[in-house]
C-alpha cells in the first residue's frame, strides 16, 4: 500500500498476521516494513543494472523518519552516480543488519547449501541485538554477549555454530575492506561438541515403523523413506516425483540438491517403492512430501515428538536413522566404502589419491546394500 509517510503515520502502523510494506507517496522507492512482531524497518528499493535491490535503512524509532528519508535520498544519489549502494567501501557506514544481508547474498548463498541456517542464526542472535550498529563498532564483548545468551538457554550447539558463522562473516568483512580487523580474534567455541553415537535397537525400529504406519501423510511416510533410503532429512523433504524412476527403481538426487554438490543415485528397494506408490500425487505439484503443494513439509519437530510418544521411544533424532542404517549394514558385512557411497559421503575410507583415480560409482553394490537393509526392515514388521 502507499501512504504519505509522516511521524504520525509510522507510529500508527500496527502489526498484522503477515508482514507488510507501506511505500511513501512522495519519495518513490522509500518505505517501511512492519513485521508480525511489530518491528518497523525503513528501506529503499532501487534498480542497479538489471537487478532490483533493497537497502535496509534502519529500525524505527532508533532511526527516525527524517534520518531514514535522508539515507534513502543518499542511496538514490549513489545510484544516479552509477554506484551500487550495497558495494560499501571501507570509509562508509554499514549497519550490522546490512552487513549480514550482504554476507549472505554475496558469500554464503552462492557457496553454502546450508546458508539459510547461517542467515537464521546471525539474524536471531546478532541482528536482533546489534542490527543498527555500525559493523566497525561491533566488539568482541558484543559477540560474547550473544554467545553466552545461547549457552545460558542450553543451546550449546547453536552457540558453537554462531561463533563459526560470525568468524567467517567478519573474515569476509576484512577481505572486503569493510572492517580493519575481526573482533572474533581469540574467540573460541564455548562448548566442546560430542559426536552423537545413538543407534536405534531393532525393537525401537519396529515400534517406530508401526507408529509411522499409523501416522497420516505426509509425516509417517516421510520418516519411513528416511529410514529406507538412509539419506539426509533435507534431501528427502525436497524429494520430487520427477527424480523418481520407478522402472529402474532409482531416485536421482541432482547435484544442486545434494549436500556435497555431487549427483547421487539412490536405489529404491521394494520396501521404499511400496511406500511411495501409496502416496497421493497432486496436480501441478512435483513435491512428494508437501501439505501446501508449493513448499516441502514443515513442522517436523512436532511430528517427531508425536512419533516418539506413539512408539514409546526416546532420545533419538531423525539423523540417527542414517547412523542406524549404516551400523546395521556393517553388521551385514557390507564393506565400509560401500556404506559411505550409500550415504553419499565425500571423504572416508576412499580418500587421497584413491579418491582422485577411483571413479567407480559402486551402483550395484549400493543397490545390494539397500536391498539387504530393506529386507531387514520388512522382517521387523512381520
């Protein structure tokens, strides 16, 4: 919507169920965004070359309407001069909020398939506290404040990830000349992470399978396919019908969706195929597991809790299904390098020179391993 933005207008804007924008009538490209939580952020949109871009100008009332309007005008002046305002030079002002956006857009998103997790962590822990501060003014004490807050609420894993993400971001700032030195020098991960070693027993697997059979689409079948294929959560959640070849009994994961950036063929056993063929298919929707027909399933945490309650099992995570599958394949005397190929691990028993020269795909061996695993799961149901 468009309105004449005044102090009274901005103050009167109320949060709604979904975020919304109010654009200024007298200064095209300038506006304010209101989130469901009531946060009001000024912004400027402009076109640089063929791209439409958005520049965050500050959060109200920390940044006043007059200050935001002046920043918007400065942004538009730079565009007129042929300068992209988001390519900030060392001497210019950049808020931490804008710095995080630039880091995600220019570095994390092109290079890291898990960039969304990085984006969420940085915005939740840092931007929420220091978003309007100049990145040059963010200190080690500020970072430790956010890290300690995560530790105090029991999120040790998130605290460690926050240190890692923030270090990479400030190193990137240094490389780009945005800051002279990183405040992360000397900052260490607050907790030592202990690798998980949880392997589910046969009885637990049997009870989880039974609970999943009683759980309606899409969550029950989703866990069963996770179990049957031993693939990653995100890869199964984003499974497409166009990737499944029922004639050849293969699920083809493209490089763009694979965590290691390599295409991966997953053999579909009779156990997996019987599950997939029983699923509903929606018109004009390629996603296998979806409730909206436009996005993959969500609400997995609640679903996992429900499955645990219904199966009477505790202490396991969805990722533990991969470890359980790999452990049972090893019990079946399947060689480690074949198990790694099933899991689509890049490094492991075949590494170094062997990994460079050995280009064999082990497709037959992968199929045999998954068939044995599928037969084992079928026996548990009997």
